[in-house]
C-alpha cells in the first residue's frame, strides 16, 4: 500500500498551522536551557520545583545504580520487581494517605492501564471534556460507554448520572489541575455526586502532586478528600522531577491492577534507580515546603502581571498559566518572537486544545527569579 498520504496529511497540517517538530535541548532542565544550540529562558517545563537537576536526586540515582544496575530487565511480574519499587510504593501510600500504591512506568500507562482494567463494555465512564489524552484513550480501550461532561460543569455531570442506569458500574474521572488551562477541578462537588449516585471517583494529580496541598499531596490533600477519592493517580515526572507514575487506593485495587492491567503486566519495570530517586524527591517535597511556597509566590506574581497587561489567562489559579490567543498561526508567531528575545514559551494548538483556543502555555517554577518573570512580562508588553 502506498504511503503518499503521509506527505499530503503533513502538508495539510502545515497549511493549518498545526504541524509540529521536535526541538533539541542540550542541557539539564532549569530556568535556562540550551535549546537548538542557544541558551534561552525557559517557561515551558513541568519541572515545577526544579528537582529534575537537584544534586540530591542525582546522587541518589548514582548510589542506586551501584546497587541495582540501570535497567530492571523484565516486567515486575517476572523478575523486574525490585526493592526500590516496593519502597517507593510504601512511601507513596503514606504520602497520599491510602492503603496501597502501585507504580507504573509512565503516566500514560497508569491512566490507560487503570481505566481499561476496571471498566468494560457494560460500564459507564464520565469524563471532563478537558481531561488528558491518556484518560480519553483509557476509556476508549475499556470499551465502556463514554460520557463527556462540559468542563467543570457539575450540573451537567449530575444530569448524566441521574439518567444513567443505576445498575451499571460508573466511574467519574477528572484531572485535578488541567494541564492546558491551569484551573482546578470542582472536586468536592464531584465527590458528593459520586456518593449520591454510587459512582467511583478517579483523580489524575499529574500537575497537582508537589504543587498543591499542605504537604504537596495535591488537590485531594488540599481539600481533605483522601478517604473519599477511590483512585488517586499521579506522575513522578513533573514536580517530582524523575519518571514514572502511581495509582493509590485500597490494597484490593492494587492486587486487581497487578492481575488485570495490561499496561502494568506487559511492560518492563521502571528503572530501579529512578524509583529510588523518586522516593528521595518525595521526602524533599514533604520535609521542605520552601520550594512550594516560592512556586506559588512566582505563579501569583506572573499571573497578576499578565492580567495587568490585559491578557486573557482564562481561569488559571496554578503555576500553569495560559495566555489565550485563539488563532494557531498567531500563537506560533508570538512564540517565535519570544524565542528571538531569548525566551522559550510553547504555543499550544488544536488538537491538544479545542479549536479557536490556541494559546501560549506558560509554566512557572520555584527556581525562576523575579527578574526572569519581569523579563517575560516586558517582552509580552512589546507585542
């Protein structure tokens, strides 16, 4: 079969301003990075606490490599289950105040593997319209009935629950912090509805862990809902600074996923050195709240500055701050202009975000200095 359609489709993407290309980074992640051979100020990383290049984590990796080697060598159900994985899971369970935890190799695998294991053809999954792609793909893989409620609309969600078959298994899934909008889910209201209509609740804390909550436990901790959310999922690759993901819940849930989640069963285990480093990062997050405090201060300062310029930051209340542009080509033009000024801000276009909502996605970190934030604001002021 001819593959000439590839060229045609790529040309069509380019004409719509939607074609993507990889950029080359030749430095550690940080407030500045070397991008395509040039040092630039970075406002596009999810490394919220600056831990991805933290000396303590790097030392932990080196020490763990000496003990465990580099790769796990097999899936965890064969011979890839190492003590580092089990120790990390014990830490996560305590951190998230849950009975148990299971570590996956990535956030995408945790979401697709959990949802597709728990739900099936005769079940219903209710998902916020702006949930991450991995949640959507997990629902599709499950073959369950897929109901999408308008973003953060609890009234619409209740309407769907009210008209659903009470005998069917139901799961409500939501991001805690929405990765492209920076706003928070109405989680208390969602939990209340779930209890009323006998549905399970799964929360994706990818952008909440390390950022929200008194000890960095995420939105679930911030709202005191640890004993009311059935499944707490999150990643270890953003504020935690390493790689991998987790699912926290009951011991029964953990046992079920070990036996039923294809994304867990049929993949090589997370490198044990990274599991060990993630455990060190969790200790830092819990024991030292200064980084988290600086992160929130920086986010509030930048958000106020953007609003003073008359820019539409949507409903962001977190370190993820969108600047709505609408037109994809215009968003790319602004991103390129900022890059010429030595500032890297990623433009986000459909299908990652809905049509007519192309934007600049700014992410601020704990390690940005006030001068960095002012430099970005000054550059945006000239546009």
